[in-house]
C-alpha cells in the first residue's frame, strides 16, 4: 500500500465514522438546534465522501446547496417556530421506539445481505473523465435536457408555493384610529386572525 | 475503497433516517430525517457512478437532480410547517391529526 492509498483509507474511515455519528446525533439529540448543527456535519462529511468517489462537482454542489441553503433554512425554521414546549408524554411510547428500531435494523440487515451477496461487476479499468464538470454539462445539454428544464420550472413552482404557504395574511388599507395629536407609528402590519381549525 | 463499503454506509444512513422519520415528534426533525434519506440515496448514486460507470458519469447527473429536488422539498416543507404552526400553535407531530379519521 503506497502513501496515497493509505491517506485515502484513513480519510474514508474518518469520514464514515463522522457521518454515522452525526446522523445518530440528528436523530437522538433532545435539543433541536444541536440536531440542525450535526445535520451540517453529516452534509460536510458526505461532501468529503464524494471527493473520495471522484465527484468533485457534486461535492461542491453538496456543500453549496445543502450546507449553505438547506441547513440555514432549517435553522431559520427552528428560530421561527421556536417555542420551548415540553411535549406531552404519551403512554406506551417506548413500544413504538423499540419496534421502529427493530424494523430499521431488519431493513439494514436485508440491504446488507443484498449488497454482500450480489456480484457487482466493478470496472475500474477505464479512467474517469478528465473533467467531470465538462461531462456533466454535456449530459445536461444533450440527453438530460428535458429534466434539466423541468427542474427549473419545478424550482420556480417551489419558490412561489413556499411564499404563498408561509405568507401572513395582513390587513392593508384600514386606517388606525388616531388618538391624541400624533398617530402612534405603526411598526407592524396588522395581521388577520386565522380561524382555528377544530 | 470498494463498492460494498459505500453501499453499506448508505444503507446505514438510510436506516437511521427511517428511524428518525418515524419516531421524532418535532416536525422540523422529521424534515431533517427526510434530508438524511435523500443523502443516503445520493451516496448510492455517486458510488455506482464511480465504480460501475466511470466513463460517462450518469449517476452524478442524477445526484445533481436529486439535490435540486431536495432543495425545493425543504423550502415547501418548511413553509408548510410554518403555516401549520400558526394554525395549531405547536410543532408536535402527535397533535397534527386534521386528517385522522
């Protein structure tokens, strides 16, 4: 084993351990803010794994989109719904947890036996393309052109949908009653009360 | 560095995501678990693209698409959580029983 292979192996093991530990942290931490930060650690270690798999463009996209956008969005959502509430304890909740853990472990065993028993025809004789960005760009504008354009429409739809869903209904145009000489400056838009759903 | 290791890693991440998706009570944590699931699939795609399809990397193209869809899903999902939080004044999954029969 030469030096490059050793470095590869050590970083692979480090990144996998970091990823699995951080993923467990996302699921098991009581505090949701800790979960969000460990989610960022998961994303960063996955980006490192992509570099080990010769996928440099995907790794950069992973860091930019997941760590830079999705994780920050989740942190914003945590801040917006930041209500320190203690959830009401449910009876027999441990049965659910144990049965879910059992199902997850069984699923993992199933997948592991499938992975280990299949005869993968790994072909490492062909060298990877010199520039993966070039190859991905060629794919985008030749055989994956229609999904590429549809993705842009989907992003636009998601943008408009998110704005429509999260918008507050404000009352615009109704004058506030003036008491005294100067009207008190209104610092926030009056919000239309939502009728609670039973 | 072989294919099976990466596939096992992705399977473990997927199962952790399933566990979090089913058991967590905070709605934001459910969204985080969905992100874990999508990332497990992405690891699979990139590993297959590296080991089985090294010349024309179709798996990486699919991964970019999955990342795009995941970003859109996160935005819409968090908007839904925000609006349901305004309605019910909680993020507890056990109290979101509007569609319960």
